[in-house]
C-alpha cells in the first residue's frame, strides 16, 4: 500500500513562514531607512511571507486530494453484510461513491451507476398506509431463515404482509429496482417517505403505494442507499435507521 502524504508538515511550515516572515516585514517596515539593504529585506520578507504559505497550501490540498482518492479505491463494491453496509455508509458520508456492480439480469439505464446487486426476498403490505408500529412489529415477527443469500418466512405474520417471494435487487444512484417473478418494480428514491431497518430487513414506506419489505443480506446496504437517495447525504450521520451501522 502506498504511503499517504502528510498534511501536518506543510501546514505547520506554512503557518511558521507566514508568521515569521510577516513579523520580519513589519519590523523592517517600522524601522524603514533609505538604505538599499532595508528595502531589499522588506520586499523579500513580504514575498516569502506570501509565497511559502501558498506553496505549502498547494501541498496540503494535494495531500488531502490523494487521501480522498486512496479512500475511494479502498471502498469495494457494496454488497451483502453489515461490514459492507458500514463501508458504504462511510463512503457516502464523505462524499465518495463506491465501485459499481453489474445489475445482472435487471435492466438499467446506461447513465446510472449500480452500487448494490443481490438476491433478496420481497413482500408488500396489505394496507396502503398502515401505522408504523404495527407494520414494523409484523415485519419483525417473521422468522429469518436464509437460503441462497435471501431470507424467507416460515412463520405467519397475519395478513399484514403478503407472502414473501424470491427476487433480485439492483440499487443505483437514483432508484431501487426489484426484479420479481412476474415484473420489474421500480422504487425511485424520491418516492420513499420512510426508511426502517432491522438486521436483515428493510421496510420502505412509499408515496405511490403500500410499504414494501426487503429481506436479505443486502438489506443494510439498501437502507444506506435509501436514506442517502431520499433524504440526502447529511441525513446519513443522524438517521435512526442507520444507528446500528454508525456504532
């Protein structure tokens, strides 16, 4: 791994040069005489007080830029698991984008970047606008047993949620696409009004229809993207659905 350039050294050198040569310039100016040497010291001190900090500032900005590029390279594709979701959360919180992934069989626009692609289980709520408490309680009641990267329900949660179906998901920089057995469901980020996350589960309340439940190892990463896309980057540091990932 390449060594990251330091920021502290050029910053300290720039501050010291600015203060030192600035003080020298003020001292010479206050006791200015008609001699050529005094004039030369005054002009040289002013030039160095401005030039050295400017050069040091360049190296500080360059070091910060290189560190940002290193951080971008260190962020791998966002996929399954809490560790991947934490990496994704860190990257988006710092204005970085993770590496893109292939959407597989899910058709996407050529202009969008896919960050998460994985098998999941999908279900819709039976009511258009259920209460958050009942909706989440019914989602938690489902027994989580994973098969082939997805989670299926073996315990009935009443009639609140429809039966889960195996699906594939591709989440990009502007929407979540869910490939169901009979159709392709598009969930634009602007359509999401609430994001609730539990281990292995993601519940999204939507403007245009009943809430949806997405279960699987990619649920936490999808929650990060749902918050990022629907509320904005600043919400990643305070949204309650991502509290477990920030710990």
